[in-house]
C-alpha cells in the first residue's frame, strides 16, 4: 500500500480493506516517513511500514512476515513511532484521519 495515491490515501484504503476483509494483511511500502503518516497507517490496520529504499530481500521477508501475522517496520518508521509516543499530546490530537492527512500534505508543501 502506498500512502499518497490519486483517488484515496493509503491509510483510508487500508482501513477499508481491513474492515471489508479483516484477514487481509496490509503492508505499507512508501517513500513517506512522516510521523503522522506512519501513525495513521498503523492505526488504520497496516501490519507493517517500509520505505521504498528497502532491498528486494527485505521486502520479501516483510511480505512473508505479514502473511504470518508479524509486523515489520523500517527503522525510520520505528523512530517516528518512538518520537510520537514520547511527546506530550498537543493541539490536533482530536483531528480526524482525513484532517491529519491534509495537515501532513500541507506541511510537505
């Protein structure tokens, strides 16, 4: 699953897939490492989050892990989660998923 697609954002698509097919595992493969995207994607039900610079062997291993129900996170995604959880809750904590996606895109310019 990519995070930014023409018709739907990855977190939204992940949430839909997981709601309609709970046994389907979704693995994010993207170039975006922003904390809000990592967090929203995993909250939507993705089992893993990898950046597109991952090697073919690492990707294959992550797909096998997802199939087995195990998560795989890129070091950058893990760092983003650690940073998010170590920060006090601030403004915007009550934003919807879509509002958070728009905010992340605004930050990116």
